C-alpha cells in the first residue's frame, strides 16, 4: 500500500511542478514527510537520508523558481 501512495503523491507533485504550479512543491514536501514515516515505521533509515537530500533539492528548486517568477 505504501508504494502506491508514495508513487501517486510524488507523481502528482512532479506533475504540478512541471505545470509551474506552486502547489507542486507543497505536494513534494508532503511526499517527503510520507517517506520519513515509511522509513521509520519499516526501520529502513536509508530513506531518511534520501528524504533529506530530496527536500534540499526541492527547497533549492523552489528558490530558483520563485526568483524566475519575479
């Protein structure tokens, strides 16, 4: 079940970012929160590392995206 939820929510986030919609970043951060929950509940802590990296990339992309809009 987790794999479906993570795949659908993450894909929606990427879709919205591709459409240059700010809500895409919100959805992607929610996806990372879900990854953190998944990693701790299954004791697969490597996903925490990935979540931190992805979150950093999303923040950087959001900053660039916001500067381009201004």
